[in-house]
């Protein structure tokens, strides 16, 4: 077997492991909630579900951009070693900021959302420190093309959380003990030695990497806006005066359909290194072709999936959650179409990240939030219809905007390799 054959085989194995890890983590998330809910009951599990939600949103908004910044740095400057990948200010600012915000939330929401238990405050303070290290480690692994190790970490992290839930169930411990599984699980990243020094490889000099803090700050703004479009729907439906039953139906329907998109966040780490190398080469044509195909394919598939969702979605939701949760066809169809457009946009996002244009990413998503707000304000009808239509239009509009931002020829951010 030649060296190139060995490399291709390793990449295929790594990609497979990342897919396996993503699937396992999705199953683990469901199992964790089932075990916690059954052992603690609805009231006891409620504060744990709040901490879980905060972790998901915080990881997506703060730590996913941090992970992708590290991936990009490792691809462009392979000799940038150490946990901070040569960007300590950005790393400390993001992890520290997330920890401070989460701690403040726990203090302020202790009585209203965390059952008045001060034990959740240290959990909130440490949760993003551990997951910040996890994000750094995953960034080093993907940026060093250690995709099999990346998938292994995803599996180990999910297994650690699930093990924590089982231990709490067997020992009869309470909600705070279960929430500590969210703090401890990230230590598994050290099992694969993510910060080890890799052999020196050719890469771009450090000077072309630009201002990392500006890069990651714009990315945080973009992800915060995108998560507002993706996840804020039930809150907006409630704020518009919908009945409790309508809010519940909206929540379970949109949560079910956006599951594949949430799971795909692990897989974008496989795309970014390749896109970054293409961007650094100075040849924009391959990436531009990706953008055009993703735009055309994403919008076409969104229409098809939306129609299928309208037909099969109500039946699927009723089967899983019960007949009382059966949504209208328009709710299921628009939710499915919006998620499909969002998944295409997630891949297009990697091209903008690879080129270092997170400023454009932020502008597109802020515009998408404005489009969603305008839709809700001017479209008549019941709250659920207005909100799900706003979600679908915002995701489709974001896909168009991201594609345009990627195709507009920018001033070169990464010089071509000599």
C-alpha cells in the first residue's frame, strides 16, 4: 500500500468514526434525558434540563466558533502547538466569557428555574471550562486530520455523560449530582492526547491568520443569531399569546425535525480543514462550485422535504408523542423545509469560515433575524403559523445570503501559497 493509499484509508476511517460518534451522541442525549426524567421525576429533572439546554446553546454559540478557529489555525499554521494554538487571548476571552455568563444566569435563575438549589451555581461556573477544553481538543484533532480520534472523543464524552446518569440512578442521588456529569465528562478528551506536538508540516505563516479575536467574535454573533432563528420559536409562540397546547405541539414538532441539524454540528469539523486548504490555495473555483451546488440543491431539497414533511410529519409526531401532539400539515412541512435549508447553509458556512469571513457570516444572520421578525410582524394568522413561516423564510434567506457572501469576490484574506 502506498503512502497516499494509507492516507486516504485513514481519512475514510476517520470520517466513519465521526459519523458513528455523532449517531451515538444523539442516542445518548435521548437516553440521558429518559433516565434522568424517570429517576428524578418531572420536577426533579426540570433544573437539569435547564442546565442541559444552557450547555447546548452555549456550546453552539461560544465553543463551536472557538473549535473552528482552532481547526483553521492548525490547518494554516500546523506548527502552532499547545492548547491555545497560538491564540491565548481569544481562547481565554471566549471560555471565560461563557463561564461568567452561565454563572450569572445560575445565580439569577436559581429560584425560578433551578429549584432554589445553590448547588447548580458551581456546576454552571465549571461547565464551560471543561467543555472549553473539549472544544480546544476537538479543534486540534480535526485541524491535525486526526478524524478517528475526534470521533472517539465524541463517543467517550457521550458515554461519560450516560455513565453519570446511570450512576446517579443506581445511587439514588439528586439533580445536582446528575448535572455534575455535564462538568466531568469533557476530561475524556485527554484520552487521545489532542495537544501532542505533531510533526512539522508546511503551512501559512502566522501573520496571515489575522485577528483571531475579531474572527471568533463575529462568529459568536453569527451563531447567536442563527440559534435565535433555530431555537427561539416556542418562546416566541408563547409570547404571541398561543395556548399551552399549541406551544407544546410547536415545541415537539420543531425539536424533532431539527434533530438532524443539531447532530450535524460534529460533522462540520470534517469539512472545514478541506475547505481551509482550498481557500489557502488561492483557487476559488472549487469552493465556488460547492456554493452554487449547495444553494441549488439545498433550496430544491427543502421544497421536496417540506412536502414530505407535510404528508408524513403529522403522523410521525403523533406516533412518537401521542395523538394530542399531532401538528397541522403546514407546521410539519414548513419546519422540515426550514431545517433542510439550514443544513445546506451550515455547510456553506464552512466556506466563509475557511476564508476568514465571519464578518459576512454575522451580517447575513443578523439580516435573517430581521427577516424573521418582519415576517412575524406583518403576516396574519395564528402564532404558530407566523413563527414557523418566519423560521422557514429566515433559513432559506440565510442560505441565499450565505451563498452570495461566499460568491462575492472579497479582498484576499489568505494569500496564495508560493
